[in-house]
């Protein structure tokens, strides 16, 4: 009887040790991380064309530092238009792992913060209503129309003679800056060329913006008005 008790006690200890070892192994293969999640998904290329969450790690968001996230975060109820800070568990998946799959599993833990992305308000089509003292300017008998895309950080439009496009290099809730703008090279009458030079120069000097009454007000760093654009319905 005594030997039988010792035998069963040995099995019990072995089971306890096995469970403990399993938990230790699981803990060693799991890591907790904190991600910032951007307000929009962007096209990306994985195994095929897809859309990716945009993430950052770190204490603060750095403008222009978003990275494509090709995996899924299990349990995360993502709603576009919001910037999230979330906590996730990252688990190493044991082999065999398919060639086109990640070796890591991401599981949602909690939302640390969530707020609407106000920079998305600039994403729209706008007509130039004034530049300096000039009201409702036209080029080649056409209004000057610009399209802003906050998610893709770009601008495209008609500047009076040619079409221009380029990057938005800085965008916060109050600040905006443009990078080098590319333009078509069509020759136009002198009046249109003068207007276009004024528009492209103003775009270089713009540092701040404000949206009110369906108007996009663009100004220098010290607040000097440069351009006013009206939202196109």
C-alpha cells in the first residue's frame, strides 16, 4: 500500500512539474507590446495586394514613421477614423509554419487610448477661393481645384496652367507642409503663368491651416493668410 501511494504521488509530482514547465515555456514565448494604430489602412503588398494597418511603437507618435502591419490582431475591433493605442500579446507560433504565414500571433489585450483623427478633415476636394487679394481665380477659364488626401499624405490639383502633385510632408491638427511638387510642363498665356507661380510659391510657404465654415484657410507660420479654399460639394 505504501509503495502504491509513493507511485501515485510520483505521478502527481510529475504532472505538476509538466504543467509548470508548459506554463514557463508559454510565458517565455509570449511578449506584451504596445502599438499605436493609425486611423486608416493603406494598400500594401503581402502574398498579394491587400490593405494594412499602420502601426508605430514608442511613447509618442512620430509623423511619417508609420509602418505596414501585415498580420491580424485577434480580438481587436478596429474602426477607421480613430487613432488607437493598444496593448497586445505577441506569441511565438510553434512549427510547422506555412511559408506565407507569420511565425507570430497577435492577440488584443486592451485599448489604452482612442481618439478621432482630426487630420482626416482635410481629405476632400477644394476650390481655390482666394489667393492674396485675388478672388475666385481661374486659369484657362477653369477654377483651380485641389484634392488633399491625409491618409496617403498627398496633394493633386490644377494650379492655373498645369497640374501639380506632391507629398504632404507634415500634417497635424493645425500644421501642414508640402514637399517638392511635380508639375506638367504645358506653356500657357502670361496671365496664367503668373497665377501659377503665385500658387506654387504660396504652397511652399504654407505651414498652418484651419478648417471652418467649409473653408480651408492656409497660412504662414506666423499666421499670415495665403490661400482660402472652399469645399466642393
